[in-house]
C-alpha cells in the first residue's frame, strides 16, 4: 500500500474552509493570470492603447473574418500599433494570407491552399470566422464560423452551379476573399502600422523554406514598406535564420525576427540574444518568473493571444514588448 506524504496527511485533517484557502494559494502560484484582479492591477496600471505595443492578431479577428482586408482595415482604424498575419504560397507561387493550410475552416472547402492557383483561390469566399454584425465576443468566431459553414458552403455551391462564382474573372461583391500579401502591406504602410508576418507552408522544422520563396516575400515587403520596420515570426527557426541571412546580404536594418514557441526556452536564451532572434510565446503556458528571466537575458518578447484586460495589465507590468489580441483590450 502506498504511503501518504505528511503534506497529504495534513490536508486530510484540514477543515474544508482551510482546504479551499490552500487551493487558492496554490493556484495563485501556478496560474497567476487568473488572479490579476486580486493583485490590484486595475488601479496600478491604466489600460489605454498607448500602454503597450498591441498587435491585431490576424487583423481585428474579433470583428471580421481573420486575415481579410476588412479585418486589417478595422485593426488600422482601432489604434493598433502592429498587425499580424500568415503567409502562404499558391500553386502558381502567389503570396496569399491564410492561417490554415486547408480551406475547410474558413471557406468550407476541403482543399489545400498550395493546390490552387490564385485565380481559383480568389473565387472562393471566406465564410468562416467572425462575420460583421454577428453576436459573440473574441474566441467565439471560430465556433460561429464552423456553425454556419455547411449552410454557407451550400449557398456557394449553388452559386457555382449558377455560374456566379468560380468562373474566371467573376467575383461576388460584398463577400470576403483571401487577400494577397501586397494588399496587407499597403494597409500597414498607409496606416503607419508595423507588419508582423508569420512564415507558413513548412512544418518540417529540420528544413528551411526555399530560397526563392523567402526572396519573393522579402522583395514584396521591401517594395511596399521600403525602410519601415517589419517583423517576421515563425515556428521554423531554420526559415528565420535563412531569411535573416538574406536580409543581411541586402543590407536591410529595420527587420526583426521572432521564433514562435509554446513555452519559452530558458536554456537557449544566450543563443537567441547572440543571434538577434527574439521569442514569441503562448501566454497561458508560461509563468511570470519565466518571462522575467527572458527579459533579464535581453530577449524581446511577443505574447499571444491576450483577450483579457487584466492579463494584458500583467504583461505590461512585466514589460513584454508586444501583446497580440483578437480585439481591443484597452479602455477607450
């Protein structure tokens, strides 16, 4: 029979009131973000759009379908400093913006982006995500998109049969479509926002994206943004390093690189600092002590995704450089 530790024996003898108090204290250590209100941060840290560098995650995806021109325009109008998106390449090597490699979630079509030409892709409307005027807050957009997917996909199928969608050169008005990278960059440039672009299309982390792919991205970015600041992020460190070498050969200086990870890699912080690679991390998987160690090492940080104002205050207090959210978390 397994022997109980002294701590467990003590817990068994405790009154229920003390057990609840102990559990709350343990939670405050394990999950500090759940107890931001208890820390009194609302009074100590005012929350405005100038309190931090707020990033619109895939545009203002709490108000419009993610990675669409409408979401980007709304983000620009809302006062975000930076706007994040995801880059993929079509069959005919056009650079488009889509988070998923498959169109099923956002467009109701079970097909890969890389298997379609841009002309074919431009005929498919975006029916998922948060539609304007749709009820529900941040985090409900994907559920709402899936709920209406079958019905909208059916309507699209009828449109194709009728010849209104799917024919070369024809597009329905007032329907969201998958934009080109240049569309996004022009909005960033004209609104004075910093573009934050995630490199997709390669989940084999042992291989970098092709040189011509990276060169094409950099050509379009420099053509539109010129010498303005830009940020590249990716789960694929090899792709980031390859793009970093290309940037240095071209003599570009206003380009930053962030390696995406779920948990901050404390063991390799000196390497990241040495090579000018910073870290983009998932907020819910990292304790405040871990964030402090990364900041102390001199590494810049992006946290995703923060839709709670009290959580945002905590990250502001810890001097996290960029805070990504689906909607506005600051007070007007």
